[in-house]
């Protein structure tokens, strides 16, 4: 696209820009690994039949990074990325996933893949050795590699059973050479770095889409967009509700107060439909005693809870990323 004599290009990926940053300065083996991360917008013209809600879009926020390292550093850096993925899965309680080693196929050399079979065989073995050494289970799938090297794709399943890639850890032995990237090794010689492309949580859109399905909309309190909703019984309790909202907000809790004209039961029903983890019902008794009556998303209730006690409890659940209410 051209505007006022200036040409603009849509960015499909972050890789070339990170390669240029690495190559902008002389590099020594003492500088490695060099890690460049970016959380930016990329665009890809996905065919209309391939678009799939938030799972596959044309404009995406890419959580992306590139790690430039020597061959001797490869295993440690590659497995650090795998370990990070495993920690993320533990945080989100993602139990059903498969690590898939995607390799090349000889018939695709020079077409689908960079035409350098010795390097393909070498880097694929580097990945196998690293995964086996750290006893991480994986399955091997031929003819699914990136054009520049083998990769580990993490496959997960949506609520309706559709399989898709959530994370990827890719080895690039080809493009750094094309960009003439190098570092001076400990022998004083110029050496091409290995580049690891890592995307731990896919695109922002795909991750949010997956989490909505994964939790069926019932996000744990630490992840919920709205953690608490305050519901005054009548209008005369609105002032206490607003004071309570201010106290919770000051404690770092995402909170809103429903001060509308609907009846209390209608407000509770709406909060339940929105899957708000906690609804705090306040009336005369709560105002008098500086307490709240808790109604949880699972319909369990607890009356007469001191405000300070509720704040301490919910802050602990947020801090520990608890999945229970």
C-alpha cells in the first residue's frame, strides 16, 4: 500500500526484524545466547474457509521470541522453552496435550524445505537427543516441519474436539545464514548461530479462544475479567456498595457494583449468567457490621463474612492462582 509517496507493508511475522537487530552489532560467543522478544501485531491473509472464530484470524497479536545461541548451548536453551511450556500448562490446568516433533521429508527438499539434508538430519537428531535426555514424551510426525528446520508443536484439543497447535518451539538452521548472521566463537572464527523460534501461548486471540472453551466460561478467580460483583439489596445500600467497591479495587481486585433498578434476584441471576466467581450481597445487616454475604458462582453461600477477611481470602486465591472457589 502506498500513501503520500510512502510504501507500507503488512507484517506477517516478527522473525526478519529480530534477525536484523541481531545482525546490527558485532557479536561474540560471550554475548550468547541473545534473546529478543516481541508482543506485536502481525497480519496474514487466511482464506475465508480457514477462518475459525478466535482460533484463526487475519490480524493477530503475536507472542513471539527468538533465541540466538551456539550449538553447544542449544539443548539447554531449547529445553528451557519446553519447560516454560509445561509450567504454563500447569498454571492453566491443561492436561490433554501432545508434544509433536515435526520433521522434514526427503521429497520436499528444495521445494517445501531448505535443500540441505545433512543439516536436516543433524538438527532433527539434536531435538530428539534433547527431548530424550530430559525424558519429555513426544510423537514424531514426518513432513510437517517448518521450511527452515524441525520443530516441536504442542497440540491441544478444543471443547468440541478440534485439534490445533497452541505452542511451537522451532529450530532454524537456514535463515540466519541467509541473513549473514554470525558471532565470533572462542577460536576467533565467525560462526553462524542457531536460532530458536518460540511462541509459548500461540497468538493472543487463539489462547483466549481456547481458554474460554477450556474453562467453559468459568474462569478461575485469578483469571476472571470480573472477579467480584457487589449487589445491594435496595437503593439505600448503594452507598455502602460503592464504598465496598473502592476498598476491593484498592486491594487489586477486579470488581463492579450493580446499582441498576432491577430486583436483587435479577441482579444475582445476571451475575451467575456472566460466570462472575463471587457476588457480594449487601443489606442492612452487612452495612451495620461491615460484612458481606457471599454467593459464589457454584451457588454456595456464606453470610456475615467480615470485609477484611473476604479481601484476604480472595487475594490469596489470586496470588496462588487457585482454581477452586
